């Protein structure tokens, strides 16, 4: 999707036809307590709602076929040549930025990148562990590289992920299946007491426990990014907190979509951030099922789908 504004509705003042934008599954109304807070990006009005399926203003869909409504998808409905999106879910970006590259910043890449840069905040020279080396995990790893971490440890049950992870700064690789002890113990031994920061990107509760328990006492910070099953719970000993280990969660990398995404695009324009290495495939829209197959098989990071003429 080329992400260019075709027209705007009544009351829209921040966007105009021809503007280049990134659609985002969550939003920023700029009026609620979360939007006004410097600490939060969880907009009360436009926070992700996968069940809504309609426009917020009138509760109706803007799509139909043969007179029957088709519901919106996570506020963006980008599997369409034309779509209707709340202006609070559109980030206006530099018109010089190549849309077929920076489009990947609308979701997972920014989520992982921000989890490291905005939430974990590793110091230069620190040690960082990344759990799960899919696109989000590799984006978190890219954040650690940009922050100047001296040792970046990738943790994944698929050994084939290591070679690709090296492109994102991975210096060490640990496969939990290769050890007969909890992986957090392996990491603590490797790092003389624990890593400085960890970022968990799988949503697996056992990985969450490991990511928290592997950080160094006194200053270690673990950040949870992966989304668990609704019924999942995990437990850890309270002494982990009393020993001054910190556990945090994050949503969309703590980026405010309209305020912060334009700055992430500028990181790409300044050649600080390489998005090309996340784009492993490109297919015409008629082959959308191929794109999903690549994702389900773990054979690609990001696949660009092109609307055909």
C-alpha cells in the first residue's frame, strides 16, 4: 500500500490530499490523559481494538459488497487499494521517504525497536539478551545495536535464526534446547551474574520468566513485548524484585504514533536505521496467501504486497 491521502473528511485539519502517511493499528488522539502524558502511548480513544470493526464516530463500516457491510480490520484495513482510517491512526511522514520501504515501520519493526530504545534503554557497552528472533525480536536487537551494546545474545529454539541475526548485531546465540538447565541459568553463567537488559518477543510465558530472571540483580531490566494467551499467567519469586531486578511491559515500543513515527522514519532517511534487511520478500496482492504462508512457516521477516494495476 502506497499510503497516500486521497481525500479527508469534515473536521480533519492535520492531513491533506497528497500527504504521505503510515497507518497504525493504534492511535493518538492527542487529547486524552495517555496522549498528554510523556510516559504513555496508550490512547484512550484509539488504542487497538481487534473486535471493533467499524469507525468510531458513527459505529458504521465504510466497506460493503453487494449491499452487505464488510468490517474494518484493526483500524486500518490495509488489504485494500482504498481504505478509510481515523486521522488519529495516521502518522504524517517525510514525503521523500520511500513508501515501499518505510511502510514496515507501521507495526512490528517499530514495536521491537522502541522496546529497546525507549523502554529497556541499554547503556553503551552493556549486555542485552533478546528472546525470540522473528522480525520483532530482530528489531529489538537492532535497537540494542544502535544503543551501542557490546554483547547482544539471541535466544531462540531455531538454530537457523543465528546467521540472520548476525546482520542485526547478534554476538552470541543460545538455544534453550541445547541445555539441561533453565536458559536463565545459562545466561547468568555466560555473563558473570546476568545480562543488563533483556527483551522478550515471543509471548511464551516460560520465555517471559527466563527473560526476567536472567537479568543482573541491582540494575537489570527485562521488557516484555510478546503477547501471551489471554489465560496465561506466570510466577517468579518475589526476591527477584527485592534484589532490584525490574520488569516492564511495552505496547508499540512506547512510540506515540503521530508524534514519534515521523522521527523513526527520519532515522531511516539519515541511514541510522536499515529497514531493507527486514524486507525478505515481495509479492503481488494476488499472492497474498503466499505472504501468509511465509509468515506461518517462519521463512520471512517482512513481505511487501504490491497492489496490481
